C-alpha cells in the first residue's frame, strides 16, 4: 500500500510541476552570447502570477533579482533555474531535514559569482549534511553553463559550452537515474517534451542558422493538441534569461532578463534590467500573470492575439537595444545614476504598455 501511494504522488508531481529548460551556447546563439531559458508547463492551465523582486540572503555577498517560478540572477551575472525531479532513494527518513529548493538557490546565488564556484558549493552541500532536495539546476555565467542533477547525497553535472542543451523532468545522468523513485509513465512524458523541444530547435537552426531570443520564445510557446493530445499544455508561463550578459564593471546595471508572463501566446515579452531600483507593481504583486490567465480563459481567437502581441514585442526589443547602448555610453562618462534612471523609465513604460494592451483586449472581448 505504501508503494502504491508513493507511485501516485510521484506521478501527480511530474504532471503538475512539469518544466522544460535549455541552454543556448555562444556558437549557436544569434549574437554570440550564452543564454538560458526556462518554462513552467503546468497542466490544465493553472494560474501562475508573474512576480519579480530584488532579494538578499542572510550572510550573502551578492544582491539578486528573483522571479517566479524559481529563477534567480545575481549582480555578478550568475543565473540559476531549477527543474523538478522525482524523489531519490537517499532521502532521509525524516524529510523535514531536507534543504528545500528555494534555500538551495538563495545560498548559491547570494554567494557565488561563477558556474565553477556554484558547482563547488553544491557539491559540498551533498557532503556536509545540508541534504538538498532532489532537483535539476541549470546555471550560467558570462562564459559557460552547467546542468546539475542533485540529491541529498549525490550530484552529477555536465558543463555546456556548445550547441543547445535541453532538460525536462527526468534524470539524464545514469548515476542519478539509478537512485530515482520516479515512475516510467512520468519519465516517458518528460522525455517526450525533451524530444519535441529539441526537434523544434533543430528546425530553427535549419531555418535561421542560429538561435535568437525570438526563436527561443517561439519554441517556448509551442503547443500541438493534435499531435500531442496527452501532453500537458506547453509553457503556460515562460521566463527567459536574456542574451544580454552583464558588463563586468557594472553588472547590476546592464544585466537583464526577459519575462514572458502568462499562458501560451497571451502575453508580451518584456526585457527587465537587473539594475532597476523599483519593480513595477503589476509584476511584483502578480497582477500581470492574473490578467494573462484571464486572457487564456477568454474566447478570444489565438491568431488575433498573436497579431496584437508580436508587434509590440518586436518594438520592445528594439527600444531596449537602443536604450542599452545609450546607458553604456552614460556609464563610460561616469553617469551611472543617469543610466539607471534611463533603464528604469523604459521598464516602467514597457510594462505599462503591455498591461494596458492586455486590459484593452479583455474589455473589447467583454463588450
């Protein structure tokens, strides 16, 4: 009976916590810079409010930009995301002794500046009694990325410096797979998402030769009810690590993330600089995600939504690139506060425009 209950719980967790993430290395990135991208593939359209906040951790060295679900950047440019995995056989009998995912991420992001530092710290966690909860973590700095599978007493990793590497919710390292308590059904569903996502990137490479942020967002929004009817809907909420890597001299000013709030194709991508001092209220309190969820539940035609959202996304990207160039020039002239103010104004403007667009579409639908 105990075994049956464990299997049922494991299956539910895989379906509800399904995620997909990937690393795009410099050799295939459109502008030659590494970026990571995470999606949250919640089943059956569960609402995920998009929240964003500046964070610090007790005893930490670095400030962080944290946003849901589970993604952190610190002021040194280290990015960190997670993907849920099934339990493993090395769990302590008393699971209250496990170190939860949020704590692991905060400890790493607040004290590590590079992938190598993070890898060393996480390896130590498996040896010093920290008992980190089983999970996959993908981290990147300005030079390299790593995929890590970790459990309370074990860790395996792969450094990524070339190509596109995709990970979902099953173990890919043999030494970790052999201690998994996951189900075959869960692994098959996860592997299917990995196969589909990898295929989409191959198609993008054939079409464009390189992978851009726009390509990555397009992949993140894929969903095919006819070919994959039993798969949970892809990417209800998407977050993306931008290919704009922070400048070493001013990492807290020029770092940025792209946020794609809400369900598939129902919300606009907004670049968010790490250096801004105030998070727009609709992002911080989750109103943006809630509004996107209402759009998902409405009967508005998908094609009509794309026609409204995609042009504003393209405009946002162009505005950001131009503003970033100006900010860098201001920094060279030692006008740091002016650079921060410029980026802050752009963020406030773009978030307000995207939110107003979503409100307007809903009002038209109601009428």
